[in-house]
C-alpha cells in the first residue's frame, strides 16, 4: 500500500469519530474500518466503500467532511470496480 492510500485509510479512522457525519456515514466507515483492520483486501474495501457512499449520496447529501474523503477514495482507486478493467 502506498503512502497516499495509507493516509486515506488513516483519515477514515479519524472520520469514524467525526461528530459532523451522519450516523449512516459513520456506520459505513466503521464497517470498512473494521474490515481493513481485519486484514481484508484494501481494493475490495475501497470498491465497496465507493459503492455504499455513492448510493448514500444519491439519497441524501453527504456531510461536509465526507465529500473530500470520497473524492480522494475515488481518485486513488480509480476504475478498480469496473468489470471491463482487466489486468493480465
């Protein structure tokens, strides 16, 4: 894991306790944080987290601090969830 990705995941650990986040945002981040600490694949966690936060944002606005996190997550894990993106 490169340093930018590590910084993103460290930031997520801090965001979990951010009082400005909605309960749903905290729950989504908490599940991802637990999965990461449990040793699950970071790329799979990133894919799931992007999907969950994107779906949530389609139903309600994200908190102020969540927007930059989702933007950075999407930038660092660009196209990891595309089905036609194959690496051989």
